[in-house]
């Protein structure tokens, strides 16, 4: 603990999974940590499907009890299917080339995030909810200060886990949107959506169309989160108010329409700009960026919570090394930046490939030579930290080559494209 009672070892902005995990790791190590969250918990949030790597992190941090009492469904894999219907492609996590965990969870974020934040509080972190950061006053190694609703707060280091608000990214003018991944998401919670029997009923379902894709995530015995992610320029062409877009998409998609035929639709839906971006460099003098405050990746493969918690834990460990062991700050920053870059760049590349119809044909085929399909499943399970091992990297490169070849020479049976405008 710092000898100056007014100086915290770390100040964290944001109480989502990234911020809570960073606070938990540092508080357990004995650091004096303050976390500011502008919204009182619990609060609604999407990003409701976790990866097996997340489950492994829960074990590593002794957090399995955090999941107790949180509405959730066991998740043993994923289902991908064209919007026109047909035979689905089922991908159990047991298909993964690497990794010790073969399951994870779909869950409701509000109670999960609340439990995680409370665990950080119990570990010794000072948590202030309903308190917003208004301005960054100073940002130097060992000397940061911010203005908040409750006055100024000073600390040795700042962890920005403010999510898509990207407080530091905007302050430093380093937020860079990726123009080819500008999406809009429309979503809500439905009751009594049809599910597959047995463990496959807990799979996250991805329904593919030319304009984007739908997610269908079982949250508990009756509720299912359904969202439509569309290319921004395409969504504008529809010409409907945002609160009507999800219903419009479902009505135009035979597969989703069939699964929701007996469902109760929500009275309220939500909309969110789903623009992928980076805020590089992910660490600098006095700061570390974690979770969505560092980079946001198209949610097609449910990487958000995993990326947030993994980067939050890593940022916490870097600050512990600096404060308690006096390790070189430049080296710690370079290592952290490599951690975020090495993992997120793999997810970004897979997302970019996903919007290529040639890749979709290969992926939906469900198998390939030299275990490339199992390597893809390992990446989708989250085994990419701090960077994918060589066994995944060379197979991923081979899959990219197959994608290019398949555009001109069929390597798998062709699949007809499906458009929401076709009906």
C-alpha cells in the first residue's frame, strides 16, 4: 500500500468484467485499488455467451462460486446455420485441437457482472458506483489524476476499463474505427424460443445471411437473447425505426422465424452501434487499456467477456510487478501490448474471414484436412492468449489459403447465399 493515504496504487475506470477482474487481481495482491463505475449495478448488458478459456480463467482465479445463483445455461458448443434453413453445422468444444475445458456458459450479464464486482469489493478494492470520471487531469508513470463527480482522485496507474466509452482512447485521440467492420446490432430477450434437445439446446446459435447474422443465446430455461447484426450501410437502406428492425429481420429470415413461431417477443428492444475499433497503443505512460476500452471485436464469436477478463487480469499483474517488484515499466508495457495484440489480432482475422462467403462455405462444411477445422475451433474456444501456439497459427494460415482457393476452385460443396431482401 502506498505510504500516501491519498494516493492509490491503481485507479480503474469501469466495473464490467475487465475492470472487476483487474481490481480483484490487484486487491488480492495487497495493492490499494479504487474502481469508479458511472452506472449503479445491476445494469443490463449484452455479451451473454462465454468461451471455454473464460471457464479456465474462473478456475485459475478461484471464481467458480461467482457463477452460483446467476441465471445460466451450460454451453458445450455452437451451431451455425444459413438463414434459409437446411442442415445445421454443429461444433462441440470437444472438437477443439487444444484446451482443457470443453464447456462454458451462456448467462445473464446483469447478475454476473454484479457478482464479479462484489467479489472485487470483498477482496479489498474500493468500489464507487454511480460516480463518473469527468476529465483526465494528469497521465504519467506513477502519477495520474482524474476529476470525478466526487472530486479529484490520484493514483500511481490508471486502468481504463470503460468499455465502448473508450474514455482514454478518446482523450488521447487513439481510437481508430475499422471501416470494413462497421455494424449495428438490434437485440432483445425472448421467451420460449425453440431449442434443440439435450446439450445441443445450450449451444449458441449463429444464423448467417448476406447482410450480417443473428445470434440466439439461451439464458435460462425459458429466455433466449436474440440479436441481429447488420452492416451499417445496409441497415440504413431498410428505412425502419430502430425498434422495428429486429422484428423486420426475423420476419425475413425463415430459420429464425420458424424458431420464434411460438415465442413471446419482447416489448422493448435495444440498439447498439457495433463498430470494431482499436485504441493503440494499449499501454503508455501511467495507463493500461483493458477490454473494450482497448479494442472491440465484432461479437460474432463471443470474445468480449473473455478478452475483457483476460486483459484485465494481465493489466493487474503488470501493475503489481511495477508497484511491488519495481520491474521496468517499458518492458511491462511492451509485454502487455504484445498480449493484447497477439490475442485480439487472431480474433480480428477470423472475424474478417467470416464475412467472406468462401470461408463460410468451408466453415459450415465442418471438417478439413490436417485438422484445420479443429484449429479454428480452438481459436473460437479462446485459446489464443498471449498468442496462439504454432500448432494453431500454421493451420490458421492454411485455412486462409483454402479460403482464397475456394473462391475459384470448389474445395467443398457450394452453398447458396441467403439475403434478408430475397423474400
